[in-house]
C-alpha cells in the first residue's frame, strides 16, 4: 500500500504552437545551405544532418545557434564535446520535432561537462526529451519539452533528465506530458531547479538519490504528483539528503496517472502535492498548496523488499514549516481512498505513514518536525513496522513533539550560473 504513497504520477499532454519554417532531413548535407562560420545553422535542406555534424565537430567553448522554425528530425542527437552552448531563437520559436523519430532513444543526449542548452523546444521524442549523464556544470535554461495530444503511456519517460552529475542548473524550463517525471534530477550533487513550469506529467519535479538540491520558484500543476523527493535502493548512489523545497506553487495536481504498468510511479495516487520518501534532511517551507485532492504533503517509507545494505528506507529529519494550504484531501485516490473512510472520509494537509522501524528493528526517531499553525491538520496512519500488516493500522492526529533540525544552507552554483 505505502508503495502507492511513495511514488508520483500523472497527466495530459498539451500541444504548443510551432514556428513558421519547416526543414526536412536530406540524404546529403552538401545539398543544403552553407552554415555560418560563427556556428549559426541555416534553415533548409539537410538541417538535421548539419546539426548533428555541428555537434560532433564543435570545438570546446563553441556556440551553435539554431534558427527560428520547426525542424523535423528522425534520429536522436548527441553531444560529447565540453564547453558547448546550444541555443535557439526561443521557446516556441525554434522547435525540434521528433514525431517521426525512428528509434526509441532520447531526443538529445549530452555526456560532456560545461554545456549550456537554451532557447528551443523539443517535441514528441520517442524516449526522454533531453538527457545528460555524467555532465557536470550543465545548464538547462529557457527550454520547453513537450508531448502533444492526450496523455499517453507511450510518451517519453522524462522531459529534462540530468543524472550522475554535479552542479546542475535547471531554470525557466517547461515540461508537459512526460509519462514519468517532467523535470528529474537523479544521483547528482549540488542542484538548483527554479522558475520552471511542470504540468500534465505523471510527476512534476523529482529529486531522486541526490544531495544538496534547492527547488524553488516553480509552478507545479495538473500532474498526478507534484514535487517528489525520493531515495531508492540498488542504484550506484544511495543516501539522498539535504533538499529544500520552497516558494513553489503546487496546485491542482489531479491528473490521472498514465505511467506504463510496472513503473514505480504507476502506483502514485493522483492528487498529491509533495511526496517525501526514504530521504534525509528535507525542508519544505513557504510553498503554496491548493486543490490537491489526495493530500498536500505525504511523508512515507519505501515499502518494497530490498537487499541493498546501504539503503535506509525511512524518511528522517524532515521539516515542514511556513507553508500556505488551501483545500485538499477531499477525494483521496489509490490505497489512501480505502483508508480515508477509517479517518472520516477526508485527509488532512499533512499525512505520514507512521512507519518508524524496519523488519523487527528498534523504533527509530525520525525527527519529523511540523512547525505549522494548529489549524493545519496532520495524520499518522500508525503503520509502525514493515512488513506491513493492515490490521496494525493505528491512525493518530497527534503531531510529533519536540525535535530540532539545523537549517540547510542554500546551494551555491557560482561555477554553473
């Protein structure tokens, strides 16, 4: 059951406008227009081939400029040269359209350091929109990644997907329609995600198995789950900690979960604002939450069986303070829908599963600190110990008492900004 609570969900996909010029890939780049020596690509015949060649032949520190227009690509792009800037005429002006993509890979894969991506739209990739792996000091700025049409499990899993990196900056990015997470940062360190829009995804923004992340100034709406901070076992990096979620607008995350069956996010209940699972040192403050039908904030353990001895499945040292809560919890979904009648039919603003020990171990002091006014409701489901036994359900509305947590410092990305 708690597995449902400990993941994320949702959504529909939206079609955005296109540019005024279309280019069709050609068999020969020689037949196309001559590109400028300063790295500006000309529109017209052979654009896709010339773009990939520019990415391959770029010198470190080069800038590649994309023109205004909509350009059809059938193959994914890749970049492994350090220090390159790839920039377009703006979101919705330079559109790379992958509707005819023949492979199942990402639209763009970056595997080099000090890369900046800005000013273009990626549309209808068969796999992830933009993925970077082992790419330190990468900047995603003023980008849109979207899947058009109705929400569909065949959409790419992730819109913006930096992984195994340090000094990651995601700002003013829009993602729509991802069948897993719109903006996802995994197994990384020193992260900022700010001033972005995540809508109509299964999960809006997800920080997973990562350390030192600031997520702020974002609008997260119409996803199945809004903001997620997770830690999972059996990955190269475990032990996620030190994430701050603040000054975000998190509302109306009630889209149905359209993740492919078997995905971990497929069991996340629609209608969740924030989910914190098996992570440590998480601060949630100064956010506005409204119209999330299951619950505004869920704090849960990781419930499936695992063998990773490095992994702690319990959330620890979580501070929730100074947030603004509108209507929520009025129509719980998933397994919480079955539990809601036992606690009056609706759920309060903040819900924890109440798990504090694992497979016969001693109870742990999780240090869950809820520093909110008394009229902000809290519920512990009182599940106590895994393996789960639903008969042990012991709900309580008594808040955890005591507890202190040293406030986390802000993330410093001076080298990437």
